[in-house]
C-alpha cells in the first residue's frame, strides 16, 4: 500500500471515531492508559507536530527538530476539557496538508534529512511513514478499547 493510501485510510478510520458516544470515548485499552477521547486529542496534536517537521524538512533540511512530550501536552492542554470537535477539525485539516505534501515529496524528496533530537538522523520519507504508522498504532489502541480488551 502506498503512503497516500495509508494516510487516507487511517484518516477515514480516525474521523469515524470522533463520532462515537461519550461512553465509548471514555473507554481505555488498559488500566492507566489514555481514553479514546485522549487518544483522539493526541492524534490531532501529533499531526500538527509531525506536519510541522515535514514542512521544515522540505524547506530547511538538515536542521535539528525536537521531540515533544505527549504527556505534557495532554496535561498542559487539558485534554479532559478540550472540545473534541476542535481536535477533529485540526486533525482533518492538517492530515489534508500531510497528504498533499506526501503526494509531492514522498518519492521526489524523501531522501532529505533532518536530525531528530532523540533518534538522530532521519529522512523525510521516514517521517511520512511515521505519520502513518503512528496513526495506525493508535487506531489499534482505540479498537482494543472499544472491544473491551
């Protein structure tokens, strides 16, 4: 499956979860783990961070890009009070930007490098792949939570 197809498929699945009931949004995939609601907020925030990285790699390759602390974001941005529809709109619009850039740059500019503050030298192609795999990983967690596992 090509990157655009993966990004679109994950987007379509993710957007459906923004419409589930409050009871389902409160479910978690394990003790002490984030609820479906928190995962959806996290996906919106992570999408913005990853899209920022992608644009920086394309525009200013070889720079150091910093990791972000997802738990600090959840706490600092107060995911428990953040409107879910706001995160849905952020996720959807930013994913459209990611898909647009993937169509243009995945093959043509995928070799461009950056330095991740925690993992070292990486490529644009790897960052696009990370967007897809990160989203797919969290979709598995949501599916698990909603199955009651």
